[in-house]
């Protein structure tokens, strides 16, 4: 997606150890016009699937998931990274966050994810794939069907994409980055 790649090159900040900051337009401050364009592209790639719900994980996946859900006129459910005291009848699993260097118990209510659901997962980044694999496990445990996973940015030099594709998950990434370094961002062709 050229618009996204241009914005990453213009406003993204690349650091050693594979770190890319896009907090000025995706995951801290958000550009709603760009987010709408991202959602339009997700609809183009996934809109023909028989999905009835969008799922994401808090917090950075919520904006693109909401926009995609709005365009598809589907409800959006976000998996929580902390178990609320008020949640009953839930499915849960653990996910390790590389960014925060911590393991989370993630959960979702069976009231909002169950055997009647055919879902599309949307998130901001795909790196090691830990969160996405944990969400896949939640979807299975809830008895729902996962039809695909869409990511704004995939760090293709990390293992997440390979792990998900090996599980035969339909993965679409709008910008695939093959190399990051000190002020260097190189996309896959």
C-alpha cells in the first residue's frame, strides 16, 4: 500500500534491534484519514469472506479494526490484556509481549466470541506473532472460525508471518518491512 509506505518513510522512526516507531500516526497519535485508507484496503483484501465479526487485541489494533468494522458494517470485539473482575463466561490464554517484555493473560467473553462467529483479526504490527497466535488459540477455544488476519505493518525479518502462514492462516500485511536499522527502512518488493 503505497500511501502507508510513503507515510512510514516520511514520519516513521527506525532504530537498531528492529524497532520502528509509528506513534505519530498509527499507535499513539492517529491519523484518521490514513486509518480509513488502511481499512479500505483491508476491506478490498478480506471483504469477500463470509465473516460476521472483526476481532483485535487492545490497544493499538482497535482503531484499524473499528474502521474496518465500520466499512463492513460488522461488530468489533477487542481481546483484553487484563482479566476484568466483571467478566464471566470467558476464554483466556497467555501471550508474551516482546515490546513490553511481559506475559499477559488475554481474554474475551464467550458472549462476544462463540461458535456462531466467523472472524477477521486486525492489528497494527506483526513481528514475532505471539499475540496473533494467542488470539488464534482464543478463537479456537471459543469455537469460532478464523478467516484471516490483517496487519498494517509486518516485520518480515522476524518469525511471526512464517509462524502464522505455517498454521495455514490467511495473512495480509499492508506494508512488509524486510530491514530496519539506524534510520533505515527497507520494504519487501
